[in-house]
């Protein structure tokens, strides 16, 4: 083969041709079983949900086809609109805070020190622990009179807070739990990014006498950007859908101050048994997540361009 | 049948003395054929709590009596309601007998036709012990158990009155008398509050949805009615506004911080720690309050009826019952079980342990049974007094959960300063279409 | 310079302390709660180490009826859901990585984005129609929604980092795709499979929502069962914390023991897998 490629220009032109013409057996057989399994599980629920969203179906009453009226009802439902607002606030905070802290933690855990493995294990325990179990313990810790958090605050002279028991502080308090739980995931992903960075830029930076912050800002950060983006995306999907924590701690209260879309969906479907309307919420909720992911992708594209622009 | 001995056995015979037949299976002139369905297997789904415990603890006696095997499980109330509804909707529930919460599920179950009609069983002497008669149930119980057509769709099991718990020690220290009216209660609470010490005059549910059960005590005592003759909801009227103002005053001025997020559990924690002087809640909390392992106020708790309002004195009443799934294939056997569940003996055990209050007057008013109550006498007295002023605590409609959520959220927002009238109006506007849609469907 | 590096060390240790303490304090407090009687648990200022340990909290949970059944149920559900996920997920990760066919991963992404609640009612009705309720099958199947995406996600990342040369050589030698996968790719990816296994186990074990509706008396998993143990008439922080700790203990143990593999696997997965 090599003799051929060297002998004539024509052959040289088709240097890679033999590989292209030789059609490898497809990899699809590897993928298909998993696709079938996943589709088998999700198709029926989706068809069912979409169909039901076009019906009025309250448990115990007959089903009536009503077309898009459930969707129209959403636009005038103050609780739903409020829930969308809560969800967005909750999501933004629960993406940004873990990203910041997780990056910081990754930088620290990227250093070498005694007991690193064990401490890293301890640090990722919150994301592995059973959410319902942790949520119950946090509820006890938040108690305004008997909770340990207010006691800790009192030790440093801060007056007691109401945490999840006041409309103004409930979302930040829940975000605190969410951050505590999911910062480790961001840390792990960013840690992977740090491990993949070549050492050369750091060496030259050291020669130039760059400060730690400068190194981080101009070398580390741009290089781990793709990882932060992935972490942010995963975090966004999970934060929007967050359920166990909010449900177990506040059930959406006080009042409806922490009622997110997922919590409202739960109420509509499982306490009001308004399954048609609940299905419509589920569909809109899904579309909203897709929309948020698209927005994030869009900003990612733009950021890439600006980075290249300023870099050049 | 008149040989009274003071023992568990007595209860059997003692209760039987009221009717002519006991559940011991000693048929005097009896026709009830307890063993007729021997060998049947029943599935029961229960809400977690003392009622469920009471059933499971003694179920062997039922099996001995009837030869019916019973498998039962207790699930926390909220999950139990969901599971029950989903299974009933599917048409093939996995259970024969269901424990239902009247104040939430009555209308829903009736409308969906999920429960089997017991009226004819109750008239059948081969199925029903003679002491089990409709008139023995309290009015509230019958109101809950019967549908519009007068059919008996379940047996009333346990009633929950709201009463006032108070801390005698704190009352004594401040020289405060037990309040008889709501106004007195506010005044007392103000005197008892000592924020420096971390002591508050009043505690109660502030959490959305749960808070409705407290608020209705005020609403009823201000003369409120939930529905007008045409079925329109009336919770934005002057009575509701007055009740909400009282609620707002109590929970913002003299209650512990964070009360807007309190359910019964947090309220109880505050009360058992001696940090709140008064607490209005369901009658069933006496056992934990008097349990030294869980409470610092053992022996110091006073029990009394909810203070009177300007338009009357009522005790907001809730309750649960036990019914037969319409889809069950073992209805008669299931009926025997329901009957046993609300029998005098089982009811007496429930009352005596403080785990609940039977709907049956013959149990509540039986001096023999009263003697065996392990809770303080005052508690029993508060139960008996509440029974006399009992009034249903929530509107009997299908979308009860929505009602509790929406109006409950309005109440909670008054706790952070919102105006009661505006909030109630807003809640009413939001709730009215939901109610209309559900009644029309 | 020397001083600077000492300061750096101190700063690092301080940072480590700050970062790790929320997790450590939380779990210590959880242990403390679980070992106290109610009177101590509701006391203020809080009691950190009680005079009398309430071992009874644990005894109560463990002794409560059917605990063993629920534990075995959890093992079966988690075990089967993980095994099935590995069976279909590892080859899928391989295929997607080799084809760079990330679009087919969209299906898996949809499964991931779909709100878990919207599966419950349709699947309940479906399983009832199939007559599968009352068995563990419905839960095993629905747990696949959790485990399959995790396995695929980790495996894509892993296979993308494993070298292609060996595989190409084997192909040229006339091996089939399957043989290459079986004898070349799979052995190299063993650490990745280990991580996928661990994470699938953890997230399946922790799942709670699905069990509420799909589990019955005999088919309940441990998290659901323990949640159900919450006594209604008691303020039961102690037993609750004990129960919570018992449920989550296997997972925490696994985390600390396998932290090196988890770190390696997750970071590798993230490199390319997103």
C-alpha cells in the first residue's frame, strides 16, 4: 500500500481512500439496546402526558377532551406564574453558587496535601447521601428556636434568623442546602478540567512573575471554561427539577414563597388530582428546561467568539 | 352478662352489656355469624397514626373471632391519600378496606363512587351487632359518613376536636387565668409573652394548608359559614376578616418567630419545651405531651375547649372513617372488619390510650371506659365538652386541598404584614373558579 | 521564600478546613441527633454530646417489622437496575463514543430532563395493566431512568479517552466489532465500569419518589420504608436521624472507600462526555 501511494500522484491523492471505501460495520448495534430500553420507558409516559394535557381529567370524574384550554389556563394562573419566578431565582442561585464554590474547592483539592483522598471523600459525601434523609436533618437544623444553626450564629454574635420559616429568606436557605449538596459535583468536574491542563503555561507564567490570581484568571479559568459550562448545564437541569429538598423541608412554604414549578406540579397532580392540568404543567415545564439549556448554549457560543476576539 | 370485673375482659362484657351481644363470639340470642367468612383474606390500607396502631395491635383478636385473615399497612397520611386515590382511580385497588380522612376526602370519594354502600349491611342482623346503630354516632360523624342520599358509605372511626392546651406553670407564674373568650386569650397571651426569656404566649400552625385547621376555630366562633345556600364560598366576608385579624395578631405579636412555617410538629416542639404558653390543635397530642421522654411539661399541661368568640363557641371538628372499596370482592368480610374497628372495645382502647376519640357516644359517655383513660381527667373533660360544641372544620367540597392551599397561603402572607381583607379577597377570587369547575364537572 | 511556602501551607490547610467543615459538621450533627433522646434533641442551647446515648433509636428502627425485607428489596431493585444499566449502557457508551454520535444521546438527555413526577401515573397504569404491580419489576424498570443515563454518560467519557490504536490494529487483523469491544476496549475500560457501577448504585439507592406510588407493602425499598417509619404522633428527631443514617450509611461508606475511583471516573466522564 505504501509503495502504491509513493509511486503515483493519483494514488497519493487517494491516500486515505481505502479506509473510506472500506465501510466498517456500524456501531449502531451497540447503541440500539440502550435506546430501546430508554425509549420503551419514556415513550408511553410522554404520549400519555401530552394526550392528557389536552383533556380535563380530575380523578374520579370522567375525562373530557378540551383541546388547549389547560395551556390557556396556565397563562392566567397566578400560582403558576409565581412558581416560574421562584424556579428561575432558585435555579440561578443554585447554579452560580455551586459553580463559584466548586471551582474554589477544585483549586484547593488540586493541590497535594496529606489526607487529600480521605478529605475529598468526605467532601463529596453530601451529594451521595440520600436526599430525603439529609433534608430531614436540615429541617431540624433550621428550626428558629431549637435549631443548631441559630445557636452557631449566636456564638459569633449574629441574631437568630428565620431561615426557611420566612418568605424572604426561604429560597436562599434552600439554596444553601442545594449548594452544600451539589458543590462537590462541580468540584469533581472542574477537578477533571484542572487535571487536563498542560503544565507549560504555568511554567512560563511563573517565570514572568504572575500572581496567583493572575494565573488563575488568565490561564486556569479560560482552560477550565468548557468544564464549568458542562457543570453549569448539569446543575441547571438538576436545580430546575429540584424536588426532594424543597418538598421535604418546606413543601413550597411559607405561604407559597418557595413553590417552584415542580412543587406546584406535584400539588396539582397528587393533591388536587387535576391530572389534565398537571400534564400541561409537565409539558410546559419540560419545554422551559429545554429553553434554558438552549439559552445557555447560545451564551456559550457567544462567549467563545468574544474570547477568540479578545485573544487575537 | 352483668358480671363486671375490672380487667380487660370486663371491657368485653361491659361493652356487651350495652348491646345484647359482644364481639367475644358468645352469641347470646345472636344471629351475627362471625365465622361465616372464615378463610377470607382482607387487605387494609391505613394512614399512619394511633388509629392504625390500635388496629394492628389487636387484629389477632379479630382473626380469632372471624377466621378472616387481615393484612394491613400504615403509610404516612399524605402518601397514603395519594396511593389510595391513584389505586382507586385505576379501578383495581390492592386493598379491600380503606382508612379515609373525612375532612379532605369525603366529597371526592362520594362523587367518584369509590366506596361501597353499607346501609343494607347495617340493617342486617346477621352481619351487624345490635349495639351498632346509626344513632350512636355523633351528628358530625353521620354528617361525614352519609352522602346526600342518606347512604352510609363508611363507618365513622375517630373524631378530632381542636382544643386549647396551656402550660399551667407559666400561667401561674404570670398570674393569668384560663381564657374563656378569644379576647381574653389575646390578653393572656400578651401577658405571658416574655421575649427576653424566649417565652411566647401562643403557638399554632402557620404553615400554609395546615394553618386552615387552626383558623377555622376563629372563623366559626366569629359566626362564619363556609358556603352559602347556593354553594358559593364565603371566606372573604366580615367574619373571615375578623378571624384573620385575630389570627394575624396572635401569630405575629405573641407567637415564636418563624411560626409562619410551623406545622403541628414545630408547634408541639415549642410547647413541649415550655417555650409557648398556649397551643390550639387537635385533641390527639396528649400522649406525647405527657411522655417524659419527649416532653418537658409533663403534668403541667392544662386542657380546655377553644375559647368562645363573639358569635359563639365551637370546636372545629375533623375526623376519619373506615370504608370498603367498591371494587372489593370481599365486601361482607370487609364490613365485619370495619364494624370491629369501630366496636366499643376497640374504641375504648383508642380513647383510653389518648390516641383518638371515637365518634360513638356510647363509648365516650361510658363511665367504665372513662375510668380507664390514661390521660389527665382534664383532657377527657375537654373532649366531652368539645363534643357538645362540635362543628365541621372545613367546607365539604371536592377541592378541599386547593381551598386549604389557597386560603392558607393568604393567611400565611398576612403574617408578613399583608392586609387580611385584601388577601382573603384575592384568595377567594382565585378559588371560586376552581370550586365552580369542580362542582360543574 | 521558605516563609512564603509555610504561609502557603497554612493558607491551604485553612482553605481545606473551611471547605470540608460543612460536610463534617453536618454528618457529626446527624450522628449526634440520632444518639439523643427527644428531650435532648429539642433542647436549647443544643446538646452536642448527650449524657445518655439513645441506642434505642437504632434498635427501634432495626427491630421494626420487615426491616430486612425492605433492605433486601433495596438490594434487588438497585442491584437489578444497575446490572441492566451496565448491560445496555456500557456498549451504548462505547458505540456513541466511537461514532461520535452525540445526537443519539439526546434520547437519553430527554429521559434525564423529564420531570420524574410525570412518569409516575402513566407507568402506574401501565404496570397495573401488565399485572406487574405487587412485584419489584416496576421499580426495577423505572430505576433504569436513573441508572442508564449515568452509565452511558460515564462510559462515553471513558471510551473517548481510551486509545484507538489497539482497536484499529485488532480490526485490521480481522476481528469483528464485537470481539474488539469484548477483548480490547472492555478490559481497558474496567475502571470506568467500576465508577459507573458505583454511581448507578448510589443514585438508584437514594431514589425515593418512584417508590411512593409504585411500591406496596411487600415491595418497598429502604428509603421509602424509613420515611414511612416517621411516627406521626411524636416529635421524633432522634429515631428519624437514626433511620436517615441507617439508610444513607451504605452509600456514605461506599463513597469514602471508592472516592479515588469516583473522582477518576467522574472527571474522565466530564472531559468529553457532557
